[in-house]
């Protein structure tokens, strides 16, 4: 049996339960051959199959087994040029999951990642910020990644800022702490809900 036999499209399912179940089975059985098969089919002519494959792959990452998908960072990078939005944000989710496993590989994909963020949906940007924050937390990549992260914090919709600030904490150090605090404080007046302001103030208190 192949992995493709068990994805939602092959089973005539319109929900994601089959894809989630397949991710669990791949992790449990350590089916690296199925991971490879799914990656290969990210370029399948059927967009539904593409979407199912990326769903299973990032589910594997989100369920704590990102090391199984990490070897395919280059293939994920190629997918960022796709015109299939579902595929792009799914790929950004997968890359977010593997950033701390293979930071050098993800760093090398920064041009494609930034391009995807600039053109992407909310979910694409959410995971792009996650990637930038994780890269910025690593000394070798801070000088490049932190300014890119700050750019996103400056221009993101105010509704997204609390989540982005929380994601960014990992990247804050003695050299950039003041810049980060000043930026967050400057945007707090934009918040239209107390819950948003509370989340931002919690981030500031952590620092």
C-alpha cells in the first residue's frame, strides 16, 4: 500500500481526518518511505492531492516529528514558487516546524520565504514570522533575520501583533531588547481590545 492510497482525496473524504490519521501512522511506524512519496507528490497535477500531501507533511511536524520532514527543506523551498495558495501556506507551516532542526537550510531559503511572506495569506505570514523569529534566535543568523522580523512587526495588522510579539520573544537579547520594547510600546495604542493590550504587556514584562 502507498501513502497516496490513504489520503483524503483517494478515500473520497472532504475532511482532514484521513490526512491526520495518516500522519499519525507515519510517525508511529516510522514510514520515511511514505514521507518521501508525499513530498514527491507535492507537484502532482491534481491540486487536491497536492493539498492532502502537504497537510500530512506539516501534521507530522506539528505532532513532534519534524525531523522526518526536515531533509526535504529544498523541495519545500521549490514549492514556495507555486501558484497554489493552499500549498504555499502549508509549506510555510512545514518550514516553520523544521527551522530549529536545520536552521542553515532554512536560512538559505530566506529569499523565497520573504517573497512568500510579501505575497502571502495571513497563515503564510504567521509562519513566516515564526521562521524569522527562530532564525533570529540563533547567533549566526541574527544580523540578517532580526531586521526582517522587525519589518514584519512594524507593518503587520494590529490584530496580528500580539501573536507575532509572542513568537518574537525567542529572538530578543541584550542587543535588541530596547528596539523591540520601543516598537511594541509604540504600537500598543493601535490595539482596539483590552485583551490585545494585555497580551503585549505580558510580553514586555517577560523582558
